[in-house]
C-alpha cells in the first residue's frame, strides 16, 4: 500500500512539474539597444506538454473504434475477431506498443499544426524581432523546429508514462483499483488554472483597493 501511494503521489508531482514547466526562448526587438536588452528580455514560452491531453484521448478513440465495430457483429467467434480483441486488449504488449506509437504520432501532428516554426518565424520577422543569437528567417525557423521537436518528444514521453502507469498497476501488479492517466492530467491542469485565476482575482482586488485609497487621498486633499 505504501509503495502504491508513493507511485501515485510521484505521478501527481510529475504531472504538476511538467504542466508548469516552460521552455523560454529569448527574443530581441530590432529597435532595442544593448542597455534595454540587458535590463529586460522578452521570451516566447513553450510548455513541455504542448499538446495537452489530446494525444491519449485520440489514441484511445482510435483503439476503441475497431472494438466498437466488432461489438456490433454477430459472429464473434471467428479467428480474425479473436485476434483483434486480443491485439487491443488492455495490458497486452501489442496494446502498449500501438498506444505509444499513436501518442507520439498524434503529438507530433498536433504540435506541428498548433506551433508551426515557419509561421512563428514569419511573425517574429514581421514584428521586427528575432531569437537572440540567430538571424531572422530560415535560421530562426530551423532553430524553432529543432526546439519544438525536442519538446514534443519530452511531452509525448511524459504522456506515455502517465497513461501507461495505470495499465501496469492494474494488469501487471493486480492493483484492485484503476485511475486514468488522462483524468489525472485533466484534474491537475484544472487545479492549476483555478489557482492562477484565484491569484489574478486577488491581484485585481488588491489593485482596486489601492486605486480607491489613492482616489480618496487626493479627494481629501482637494477638500
């Protein structure tokens, strides 16, 4: 029980760490002087897990699709149907390999559509900005492509570990309960967003209080 609780807590901490982690790429505006660059640096933040929960959700949907079709058929004793059911059975090696390949493939496709290096490079160039140490245009695009590929590999590996951990606990170690990796990520991300919104609300209330106090102070002085 202690080992299982330790694994679950470690999984929570891993999800929180990855969801909060960022890869910041320093950018410089062409109009900035050296003094301004040293005093204040702008950056492009990229999350380590840029694709969120989309890869495991879509991967599970793709795997469930043939099983759903099979459930509608009358002849379920055929060799082909038995092979497909065994192939996509939870906990099997074929299921783990297929699920992992789908997660990586979907993560790369999703991140490519969401964060296209060429589009980001063109936006930086049009706004007069560039990545520190690299020229605008093709060189910037190559650097962004390299960084985004590495982040995608890290994010997909993280998703694979978190989503396969319940499989190993339930089917390999016979743990009498099941917690979904996708549900864990959703719970953590919702909790992080809630905390950020709470901090934002507190900050706004604090600023409004200061503004009222300043207005009251000037009003009293004018009187």
